[in-house]
C-alpha cells in the first residue's frame, strides 16, 4: 500500500492534521517535517533494518519523530513513560532495540541507556538543507510497524507485534462503524504510547481528519475542546468521562459532537443515564493491544437496553466463546476468542506464547465472557484478574512477582478494589516469613523502586495464609474476603 503520510499529503496537503496547544500543522507540513527528522535519524544509522525504542509523550515533537521512523520502515517499540527504570530496561533489552529515542523530560529515567534526545533531533532537523533519507514508497502490510508491551497473567511483559495491516484494518473497522464526516475532529487526551492514542494518529492519516492533541487529560480542557474547538469524537475511559460530566454541570454538548468512545470496561448505569439525559452518544468498546484498539463496540442506542455489554464485533472481525476447544452456546461463559485482520500476528521473540494464544487464526484473549441470544458480548473478567485503574491495565501477577523479591515475604497476592476516582486500585496481601517484620511504608517504598506509581498497591494486608484451591493455585477473587476478616494493615 502507498506510504500513508506521503499519500495523504498529496491528497489533502492543506488540511490540518494536528492541533497542539497553539500550533496547527497541515498534512503537507507533517510529511515534510517528518522527512527532515527521518534524514537526521538516517544519518545516525537508523534504517528499515532497525528496531528503535521510543519514549515520548503527547507532544507535537513526538508525533514528528514517530512518523519519521514510520517513513524509514523502522520497527518502533512504544514505551510507556510511566514505567520505572527497571521496567523500561526490561522492555528495551527484551525487544533487542538498538537505541532509545527519548523526550528530554524523561532523561533521568533513561540516562544510563544513552538516549538520543528528541529536542536534539528536532533542532538538527530544523537546520536541515538537504533531505536524503530513503523514505518508503510503499508499506508492506504484514510487516511489523509497532511493538507495544503488555503483561500476561503470568506477569511477564510481552511485546505485541502490530503490523501495518493491523493498523489499517483497525481504522477501517472503526470508520465502518462510526462513519466519517468532513468536519470530524478527534480529541486525543489518551497516551499515544497506548494503542488507544496511537490508533487516533493512524486514523487521522487514513481519514484525512484533524486530531486535537492534549499532553495530558484535564476535564476542563477536554470539555472546552468539545464546546469551543470543534471536536466531534473523543476517546475516554470511565474515570475521565465521570470527571467531564461533573465539570460541565448542567451544560450539554453541541449537536456537532457525535461520539464518546468509551473503553476500559463497562460504564456504571448512573453514568450512562446521565449521558442519555444530556444527549451524549456513548459508544462502549472492548479491545486490547493485541487487537490494535477496539474490536467490539456497543452503539449508544443499546447502552441501556444492553447494559454491561461491550457490543458486537466490528465489520471485519469475528468473535466466539470457547470452552475446552468447544464453542459455547449463547449465554454460556467461556474464553473470548477474536479473529480479524486487526489482530496481532504474535508476540516478539515468544513463539510459545504466540502458539498458545493463536489457534487456527483465532486469538484467545484470556478474558472470560458470553454472548447473549442476539450476539452481544458481555465481558465477565478482563484477563481473569486484570485491574483497570484510570484506563491503565494492571496485572496482579506482575506486582506479586515484585513483592516476592523481598526477603521478608513468604507469599503475596494482589487484587483490585473499587475506587471513586480511578475505578479500581490494587491492594496487596502478604504472608511474612516466620520471625520477619516489615511495615506497609517499607513495602510501598520497595515497590516504588520497581513499579510504576499506578501499579503500587494502595495498602497492604498482613495475613496468615492466602486462599488457594485444590490445585494450590491462588484464588485472587477470594482475597477481598481477607479484608473483611480483619487482616492487619500494618
């Protein structure tokens, strides 16, 4: 397929591609600027044969660098800027990235990796007189474009390979569901290192659509963008939508706003009812890094009638529920399996994990759910014990593995509890070795050195034993019962 940005710059050179703070750039300016950046990177030795880790933020400079790497055909490892040094180190080394390009803001985290700084790249690009980077004329659809790390239920992070074809079909599935209007403008306050944010940048190229990029989410600014800056579509999670509803008070959005794309789990009834009263069209979705964004979506006309449902699969996609390799009947819970051209081809350097997850073209999500008689999906457990905090996926096993590294801890379990602000937050349950003592404060400090802040348990319960089944497997669902039994918090 023709180079996406080059093609869009040719078709719609003067359309606004990106608006950031007080700056607006056209598709032509984005392409030409990315060419200059690509030339700088190429002269540094980065090429189609490279794999590069990118540690950026929601900033116009990060977008230029991302597109420059895409122009060169470089595989891009999208790093989560909330991770600790240890977590970043694992992903950089596991992906076998030859270098890291970082925003100056994260220099302290990556100093030891000797990063190439985005500011330096942009400064050099602005002085560029001659452009000689070998920009790709075409993209190979089965070639890996981006790699995003996600944690499995074992707690071991895995690099999800997302091809050019995955991103293309993800955008096609979305537009066949939501439609496209000439005046469309997508608000992106979700991180572009996540598939939720990155998919918006890709849709911009394919649709010829303006993206309004915010560095971080702030409810007042998000509402202002909808009320005053022509935003017609926004991507949010429940905690964000809650804050926007509270901030707007009795106001209602203009009729030009046509889609609130809601991820991160089903929305509470009170939120949906408020949105219905205000005429806010909420599209609830189900998706993951492995599906390159949404794969199932519930349109607003079903938001109350099908309360708790994620909807039906997008046009290019299929879904089924499996129980011991047998397809479940309607209403029967089992593992959610998905299929479509937007689904990953596998995990980087992890053939065994790929073979375990991909069966006859179907991707086994590890999530538990069921289909009702009309084919609407209901998700019961997100990857069994997944904690979703402010839209961030937190896997208990990863935290447990960190806790078990402490010499005072015999065993550990982690689960999520409800939180009014974040939706959920993790809490830890630990059994100490006989004769050992440690405080909650010490455990929190220990975790902060190894985990991103949002993964650190809100509190710790010191218990005599953890709930296990007959196979001696930890039953995380039963951990909350220990809180009711008066387990010590210190």
